[in-house]
């Protein structure tokens, strides 16, 4: 019997591969595969190759927010579309499939090169068959977001902000001095919701500058669209585990097919570096054996780095010890 994900693909594809423009943010729930060893997930309400049509009065950033994508994400998906003037009627590529990061599927998982948060509801929750995902902003190069395992240790609605001395000095040097305490409200940089991590000084919070979501713009904290954290905040409990990873290359299975998803790395990796990382991950996923890969598909994924899952291998009777051809 076919996996439900593929049944949904067939139905959605027959209906339409285009999502018409709408002022409402689209679904962000992705169906988890029945097989816990599989990693490809698909948006509940979308078909394969999900797209929309630009209207005359919106730019790519407007479309990104409407479909819960980050700024960098929608630009990578549409490299030949003008960011500010996409043009009425332009077809805009969206994203309805993702590979889950290689991390425990519980609590919150943040993949920094992907600029994305994944929330796995508690197994007792009615949403436990799905994963919720949102775009995020992360720390800029001189204020890196830390990696590792932590948890939510506190939550605050309508938070005040006490800027640390380092940030106050930075603002003062630019002629933009900060008060000792910024009052709660819509002009507060933390927005209306904040969740404190066990790593001292770091938060997941809303923002009064939503156009920066999906970029490296913060002092290390995680920023979210106000509407996203407004939905997520009541679901996430104090004590929820948080895993922060750095995975520019993800590899995973869907039934008998192996996929790769590549994002621009945070570090200055050469193309050969990403290829080595990819081949290592492929071997790990295939019981330490390098299978006969679709070399052109792998090369395109590593070159374009659009963040789309691309099939690079399908299990057949072909011997798995043959060499891959990347030409």
C-alpha cells in the first residue's frame, strides 16, 4: 500500500499545482511519514511543485510572509524573479516538501542554515502525526546563534527588554542610544511573545521587524513572524527540549527513494567540501555503502542550493558498489 504522502500527492496534483494568491497565510503543518526511518515530509494541503501567482501590489517578501517562508528562502527558490517587482501574473515557486533535520524528533529543532524551526507536538497530542515548521532569523556573523541541546526554561507574554551592555554600546556608537529597559508593546524588539532558552541570554521571540525573518540579522536570538510565534507560544510548554543544529546538507529516505536537500552553508565551504559532506551522509543513510547515484541531480542540488528535496537514488536490483558518475 502506498504511503499516505504519495496518495495526497496524486490527489493534489490532479487538482492543481498552483496555489492562487490569498491574504491568509497557508498551512504550515507537514505530515510525518509512517516509517520513522523516513525523512521526507509534505505539506498537508499542497501538491508537488507548489506555486502561486504574484499580484500587482506585492513583492517577494509579501509573498514569503503569506506562505510562511523566510526572505532568503523565497529568493533562492525564485532566482530569476525580481525581489521588489516580481510583476503581476508572475509564477512564484513555493515549497511543499522538506527533509527533516537529522535530530531527535521531539520538541523544537532549529536548523540554522535552513533558517527554519520544526516543532514536534507531544506524542499524546492530536497533532502528533504532523510537524509544524516556521521560518526564523538567526544571529549575524559576529553574533552567532549557539548550537547544541537546551530547553525552554521560561515564557513571557508582552515582555520588556533589558538590552545587554554590548548591544547598548553598539547602538550608542551608531547614534541610536537604547534605554536601560524597553517597555512592552508592539515597538519592543522582542514583540509580544518571548521564550527563554537554557543557554543564558538567548530567546525565541517575536519581532517588530518582520521583513528580516529568514536572514542573519539578530544578536544571536531566534526571531519569528509575529503571527507564527503567536500560534506556537501557547503550544510550547516550559521544559520543552530544543535542539539547534547546523545542517546545510540533509539526506533522507522516502520509501525506496533517497533525497538530498542543500542550503547555502553558514561557513565558507567550497563546492568540494559540500560534495564530501553529501557523500558521507549518503553512505551513512545507505548502511555505509555508496549507491549508484543520479550524478546530474546531485550536482544540481549542490550547485543551486535551493533547499528543495531532490531524488538522487532509488533502490533497484542494480549492484550498489558501482561508482557514481557526476559528469
